[in-house]
């Protein structure tokens, strides 16, 4: 089962575009990342720049609307993620509890859809579209 662990760091909504974590914070996170890797459950990971350096594209009346960050209405934003492959939701939760969190930080755990999770007609459409065309 694949799960995405989403880091929702406190204060990330208001961080400057050039904000960077401290060396101590990087060291703690790298130790956690290494534990995931050594356990053989880590598929991917990345940290993200603050939303003040981001852009949002949305649809308004059928047209793309582009807004540069920061985003005043944001209360929580993703600061990074891990994609892990574990045997159960409980195992994903156990890994998340080992993540070095600062006060106010949150890790949200979301299971990734697998093709087998969809109804038969949805699986068929996806499989047909994944086939190479000649």
C-alpha cells in the first residue's frame, strides 16, 4: 500500500520566498529520511519552497486564472512530502509519528489510489489509455 505523508509546517504560509530550514532542522529531517530509506519503505521525497514563491492556476468561467503567492486565504500548506510503500495504514501512521516535528507542525497521511481501487469500468479506461499506440 502506498501512502503520501504530507508535511504541513507551522508558519510556512507566511514564510518569505527565500526562507530555508536551519542546519539543525535539516539534520533531524535527514535522519528521518535515512530511516525510511534503510527500512526499504521510501519511494520518493521532496521539500517545497514556501507558497510566497509559488503560483496557483485555477479555472474561472472556463479560463485559466493565474495568481502569484503568497495566498492570503491559505491556512495550511504543504511544505514537503514522502511517498512510502508499507503494509498498512497503521504502519504509515507509525512512520509519521517518528517524523521530527516542530510545535504546530502536522503530517497528513493519505493513501494513494491504486488501479485496483477503481470500479471495473474505470480500470478498463485507464488500462486502455496506458496501452502504447502503434
